[in-house]
C-alpha cells in the first residue's frame, strides 16, 4: 500500500516537473515555480519507492529510470549557472529520455 502511494506521489511530482516549461512568465499557476524542489523531492521519493519495492521484476527498469533522473538533475546544475542554450537542449532531451524510461517502467510494472 505504501509502495503504491509513493509511486503515485512520484508520478505526480514528475508531472509537475514536466509542466513547468509550459508555464507562461506571468501565469497564475504559482505552484509551478518550484521546479527544483519537485525534482529533488522526486529523486528522494523514487529512491524510497525503489527500496520499499524490493526485488520486484520491474526493478531493473526502475533503476535505469532513476539513474537517468539523477543524471538529469546533475546536468541541470551547469544549466542554471551558465544559462547556455546548449545545456537547455541537453536537459530537455534527457528529460524526454527519462520520461520514456519511467513510462516503460510503469507499463512493465503494471503488466506483471
């Protein structure tokens, strides 16, 4: 039960992270301004979800998705510091890859 709750929270945090680029500058959606907090919370919740899940068959796809997520956050650090457009392209591409891996993980876990 707790594992399913953590999976739901992680999915919600992922959606919040993915909605942030679509926010307009002067939008009323102030809760989308916490992109960094959502990303860090997603890493922590996903790690706890993976630990609680144990040796489930979807563990391998979950590890790959979590590693891609951590890499995405680590590569976001120079993006914030240098404000270079090439970092933005790398960050977006890795975000799409991470979402794809998470989607594969969810589909695989639900098919078992």
